[in-house]
C-alpha cells in the first residue's frame, strides 16, 4: 500500500479492539486517563450508526488522523487485524496490546490473526489494572503529553503550588474541549470554558500562553479558530 500524506491531530490516539469483554475495560481506563493527560483516545464501533462499509470508512479516516494507534489483538479478532494492516500501510506509529489472562482466550484462537509480531511493539497485560498501567505509560511517553507538560512548566514558572494546579486544570480543559475536532471557533471554545465557571480573562490568557508554547494554535479575532498544534 502506498504511503499517503497525513496531517494527524497531534494528541489523537486511535484504539482498535474486540467489542466483547475487552472494550468495557478500555473505556473505564481511558475515562480516567482523559482526566490526567491531554490526549484523545478515539474508539469507533457499531453503535456509531453506520453500516459495515461506511463504518470502515470512518475507521480509516480516524486512523489516518491519529498520531498513534493501539490495537488489542486479544482473541485474534479479524477486524482488529484489518485495522492494524491499514495503519501499517500508511505508516501510523502503533502498538499491539494482548491480554495474557487465560479467560480472555476461551472460545477463540490462542494467537492473534496478525501472524508476524517480530519487531512489532507488543504489550501484554493480565488484568485491568495492568492495562491501566501500560496505557498510562504510553500516555506519559506520548510526544504531545511531553510537549504539553513542558509548555505548562514554562507558563506557570514561579507561580504558587495552588495556582499551578488550577492552571493545569484549565489548560487540560481547553485541550480536551477540542477532542474529536479538527478545529473549533475560538469564541465557542472560550464560551464553553466560561460555562464551567472560568473568567474570560483567565481563559484568554491561557489560550494565548498555550499558543505561544506551541501546543494549541489560535488567534484573536471574531472569526478566529483554535486547534491542537
């Protein structure tokens, strides 16, 4: 497959996984991670309302727009293998996750359909707690997480501990408001944050600061937009 030119959303991570048993674990873990990291873990599935062909088009688009992809190959799921092959074809950085718990292998193949795992980043976990540790490690090492933390460190240098904590919460809210969006009207973003109790002056300051540090891109003006940078 020829490599396509991609313009991924820097903080978006695609997650491909089996639906039965596995997905609920990921959703619980991701919900917690989303509160701690400036990353958007995206899962596409049957409940999105598309037929099979349309669904795969959505999946391909989501893979293409992701900076990294996680594929859980537990049980040898054919759809996950197909998604993995597509990600490999367009050279999306990726990792394979596998449950090593015996119960997860019942009634399915003992090995993933992805037959050759040589040289592929492979992460094994036995419990939900183990999965949480591995995904948290991945999140902490992600390029956008590192850039976000470095940017925040520069922004709050010299501030009190309490102010630093409040600033981090606000910065995370601004980034998370852009989850699943290529871009957003700056005015709508500010209004969204103000609705959560923040003042416009502090929201504007943080937006300008994150823009200056290169983790968000936004400008001032009636028709300006904001996006993850």
